[in-house]
C-alpha cells in the first residue's frame, strides 16, 4: 500500500518511496541523557515508533532506524560536574576525572531511558543503532575541517563557528522554519547549544575547552582547538556515518526545527555537499490539561511519575497514539482513563473472537471495507484517529458472537496486523483465572441479567460498562454469565 507523509521541508503531504531499494533509512533525534525523559519527549519517540511500524507493516519496507543518544552538550557537562546537585548516589562516586564523570552520569540516564521506552512498547530490537555522540568525535572533527575548507566556517579563540552570512550566499538558511533576518548581525556568535528562535547568527560547530570541562584534542591548520563538539554537528555526523547521505526520513519534535534541524541541513550540505535527507517529519507539542508543561505550574511529568500514580504505560501509549501526531496533544488524566477503556473494549473483542460461535455474520464486504478504511487511514499520514474510529464502528455494529468461523479468523488476522502497529493488545484467548469477585461486581452482573431478561437492553449495556470500568469483564454464557478480572 502506498504511504503518504507530510514533509516539513516542502510543507505538503507527499507519496513516500525509499531512495534506494526497499529499505527505509530513518533517523530520529533521541534524548539528551541528563535527566529522566518527560512525557513531551515520549510523544516524539512514540511518533517515530508509530512511523517505523507503519512503514514495516503497511508499506512492507525494511526499516533501518537510528536514534542517537546525546551524551555531550551543555546540560550533560553542567550536571555531571563535580559537586552537581543532579548527581545521584546510584551513579557511584565522582572522581577528579571529568570525562569519567560525564560518561558515568550519562550512562545512568541512558539506561533509564531504555527502560522507560521499553515499558511504552518501543522495542529495542527495532533499532539498527543507538549511537552515542562521544563515539563519533573524530568524524565530527573531520566534518568541521571540511566546512572550514569550503569557506563556511571560521575559528575564533579556539572555537569553530558556522558562518551563516557566507552560507546564505550559496543556499537558503531557513528551509524548515521561517527566519526573520531583519535583526541578523553578520559575525555575531552564539555559543549555547540551544538558543532563542530569533537568534539566527553564527553557531558553534566546536567549542574551545573551559576550565573544569571534559575535552578532546583538536588541531586545525596549526591552531589548537581542544574542546568538544556543538550539539548540532553531532547528528549530522552520525547520520552520515550510519545511514549514508542522503537518507530517507528524519523525525523529531517541532521544537527542533530551529535551530537544531535547520543547522543540521546547513552544515551537512556545507560539509558533505548534499541535502541530508528527503523527508522531515515533525510531531507537534504536548500540553498538560491545556497548558504548557512546566515545573513551575506543577504539571511536569516524567513517565516514572505517571507509573508511580498507578497508570499503565500501555494506556499512555494508546492515548498518545490515538491523537494525530501533527496536532497538539492535550494530556489529561481523564484522557488516559478514556484511552484505557477504549483499549479494554478492543481487547475484549479480541478475546471474544477466540470463542467458538455459530454466528451468521454480515456481508463479508463490511469486514473488508473496515480493513481498507483502517489501513488507508494509517497509510495516509498516520491518521490514527480515523483508523481507530473505523475499528470501533465495526465492533460496535458487529458483536464477535455474530461472526461465523471464517469471519472470526479474518478478523483475528486483521487485529494481529493492527497490533503490529499499536502493540497494546494480546492476540490470544481470554486467560482462565480464579479470582474472588467483589460482591458489588456480582450485584451489577445480577442486575444486568435481570435487565436483559426484561429486554431492557439499554440498562443492561450501562451495567456492563460499569463492570468494565471497574476492571472486570462479563461474558454471556448458557448459565447466564461469566465474570473475571481484566487482563
């Protein structure tokens, strides 16, 4: 099936086709490992996971997925420094070796990050590589030498800066993000890795060492530039080394369009002579209860914060994937609860499909039409809301016990394929378990049975939903009903 994606570079939805053969080469901006990742970060990683799963499952492509680990930048240096309040006892003791401190600090948060995304259903085996920036310092230095040689960078006090004015004579600077150059000052330099969107001035490719910072030796044209890389140069280098240029798709949050991704484009083309990739795919921001997430508002959450509240990580996964990646996602606890109910509703249907039935079913075209709607929606810029709406319309109109054997098998094949993308359900019979059912749940079941016998089906449905919301399932049987604890 043809995949269509919104390309931030062209600002249109375009048909996607790999540049080479049947393999998609995809790069995702990964975490800066100086703290636990927050849920805004997680949305970007879940979006990338959704994209690569759709490419594999619907597009039938091989996917070579690379996500980098930023373990050297302003923040990791600051927080791994001697005496830092960010240093945790679990990391061991700090030493006088600044490089050892940096690596020990970042390795702890890298391990935590991998644990977190695994809980969210992002499978580590799907990655081709998760490179760390510190593993590619020589290649970064070589790219910087190329850019200097091509006349697009200069050395100042041991640091190397990308010359935006010189680059603008050769190519566009502002392909992803409209930059206002009215206040642009040629030669003005920015040393910080992250800066305001208005600051479209020369940016650091390499930063000269400061006291009490880890550094690498670097000499350019006889000038000593011992120090460490700027943030932007890291991704350009790892992309080229692991995927080759140009590659197919680059993903990240919209907050990375400028300066990070814009600078990637400029320095890759200035040094390697080629656009880094064909498609830029960006996910929108996440808000919490309609507000920007911030610690000052008390609405800042890491995944670990939510798990401590008893929230199932799969409910977070399905909640975020249920919203279109190109729209702002409003995280609410009510929304998570609704997503949980929706997940259970489909899981119950899958369990029911495993039961032997003698249903007469419907016209087979209805099932095939639903399949087509779902996969077409997913193939058209990953429109998960439309896809899930088609699923719920079908299961609400066609209870599992009305399907004949052929239709049940076909439906199970569909849900198996769908779960290769969402990965939040179990495609198996309902587990048999012995549980003590609370009396209040049994009372609801008895009331429901009486309502059904009185043909008060609306009330029966309401009572069934109350049982489901309480975390139990009810299944009709020859003896009346069967109750159990939800999976």
